[in-house]
């Protein structure tokens, strides 16, 4: 009987310690989470799929990621797919960086053929917004065709106005 009472008292004491310590542990864990999330200032988001217009039954498509490296550089990374198009058409992705003065810088990537995807990565400084669109590239006429709509994948906060 004496041993049973000792065991019960020991379990009660252990339960009280755990019960008292659990809120403290939960509070410190949530504080660490809040601190970690508020110190991470870099922007990071995924975009896509964005599509070209149809040519017969085929469409080029692209998807990717846009992020800030913590300085004033915005990065756009992606994968471009070209499936089931004729050999003279290639998937074509355009990336447009625009600053607050309205100056635009364009980059592009091309992927020909149905096997796999083509990767791209572009970066620019002092960016106010970034847009992406997917087209086809006509190798016979050496120009863009069947372009989809421009998609805003990054917009800077408008809170800098004085």
C-alpha cells in the first residue's frame, strides 16, 4: 500500500511538472516561430502555369518561382514546356521587369521539342513589378506568335510614397 501511494504521488508530481511546463514550452516555441518569420524579409512566391494560345491542339506553358534575395534584386526562375507542337514552333516565355519610373527590361527563354522542359533564371535590380507571358516562337518567320496574356507575378508594396 505504501508503495502504491508513493507511486501515485510521484505520478501526480510528474503530471504537475509537465502541466506547468507545457505552456512555458509552447510559449517559447511560438515566440521562436514568430521571431523566425518576422526576421525573414525576402519575398518568395510561386507562379504558373501560364499558357500560350492554342495552335491546333497544343499549348506552351511555364511555371516557376519569384523571390527577393534580401537586397534590391528580384529573381524569376521557371520551367518552360513545349509539348505536341510542330517542329517549326517553340515554346517561348517572356519576363518583363519594370521599375517605378516605368522603364522596362525584357528577358526571354525558348524551348523546342516535346522532351522535357527548358529552365530559365533572370534577375534585375530596383524592380517595381514583374510580368510573365507565354507564347510560341515561329522559327520560319523568326517572331513571336500565339501569345497568352501578361501575368503579374510580383508587385512591390506601394507604401513608399511620402
